[in-house]
C-alpha cells in the first residue's frame, strides 16, 4: 500500500470501529463533538497535503500523531452539549435592518407580529380562539437554536434573539386546522453567526392537537413536548443537535426523524408504548428499554396490547440516535 493511502485508511477503520463499539455499548461516543471539532478533519487533511511528498520517518510520525490526537479528541473528548458548527461571530451580509412592525388589524389570516422595540429581539404572536381544535406548526431555519418548553395563552408565540429581521410569520385556517408558518427569510450574503446570536424561544397553547414540521438545517433544537398533545412530529436536519422530550402518546403519535450528521436524543414517558423503525446507515443507535423484534425494528414490551401508541421512524447518515425513557 502506498504511504498516501495509509492515513485515509486508518481514519475509515477507526471511525468504523468507533461506531461499531458505540452500537454495542462499549464506547460512549460524544456525538456533539462532530459539531465542536469538525475542523480537526481540516487539520488532518492539511498536514497530509503539506507532507504528502515527504517520505521521512519524522514526517510519518507527525502525520500519525496528528491523526491519533485529533481522532482521540473526537471520540473521547467530553465538551458537554454546547453546540456550534460555524465559527463564532462570522458574518457577512448586505440585508441588515431593524424594524418595528405591529400588526393589530384583526385579520385572522395573518399572524400578529409584535416587536418590543429593542434591537435584536422580536416577538411574534398568533392569538388563540376556542374553535381551534387542531394546529399545524411549520418551522424552517438554519444556524439557529430553537427552544420550546412552556405554554402560552396565545396559539403560538416566538421570541427571537436576532437583529437581522430573519423571520417571516403567517397563519391561516386550512381545512380543520390552523396552520402557523414560522420561517427564516432568504437573506443575501453569508450569515454564519453562532447560535447564541440567533436564538428562538417558542411557546405553544396546550389545548389543540398539534402537528409540527421542522426543517432545521444546521441548528440546535431543544423541544419539550411533555405539556402538549402531539399527533405528528417531523424533523429534518443536516448537521444538527436534537433534544426532544415527548409527552404521552395519543391514539397514534408519529415521530419522523431524518438527519445527515446529527446527534438525536429522544425521551419518551416511562410507560408509553412505542415502536422504532431505524434505517440509520452508519449511525450509532442506543434504544434503552426496547426489544429488537426484527431487522431495524424495536418495540417496548407493552406495545402490542397498548391502546395509545407512539411510532418513531429514524433515518440518517452518520448520526447518533438515542431513545430513552423518563
């Protein structure tokens, strides 16, 4: 084997071995490290390019040392769940403005958008009426930290910590459900800010039955649905970190997860009946309290006899999936 093939080969072998060990519980892989330490691959690649034509012993030692140290930090470093994909405060844009936009026209076809007058913070509200029994929430945005943990007497409320007027907000009745759209605008230029600079705190009304569709891109998502009635949750992300806490299932509650390189942690109630169908490629899976019933299919012991059931469908490339019970 040529020397220039050794390092890529070692990288593939070590990554594959780490995923296998994680799947069998022998290695607790810190999946968040992918988001913290992704520049390691740039360093490894750069060192190998610089020393590509150097066949001396010391050059080989440097390449192997950088590889071992880099992958060691990636596999075993414990840096908590702080999530950052792009360098902090990296931003270039030409569509930057502050605004005050109070929509109090009473039009039920559009969400009321209130701004508190402070640069960098905007509040979006959609009023709640008792005739709304079902609600659909569509969220779209990247390079953002989304948080949901509490209720509101509005149908929907969002408080954003950003100063670039990033979001479009609208609402309308479609069939028997009120649909709320909360989406990031298309801005010109680059917006590689850290998630601390682009944080969204969401609140939902606990009365309707909710369906939530989230397209997160590169984002951090921390959603606690334990106080809400959720019929369907569909989440998609590229390089993202998902922490999702579900409440008791309805007669049928469906959770769809489709990711690229992400860390996904899902918590379900201790007594909830749940099945998991996993098509996760090279991803690591940890389904505590579930029994494998067939290839890529897992169930809780009480699933067959339960009246209310939760169905989790997981697909992803190189991700870490963890489903646990609380």
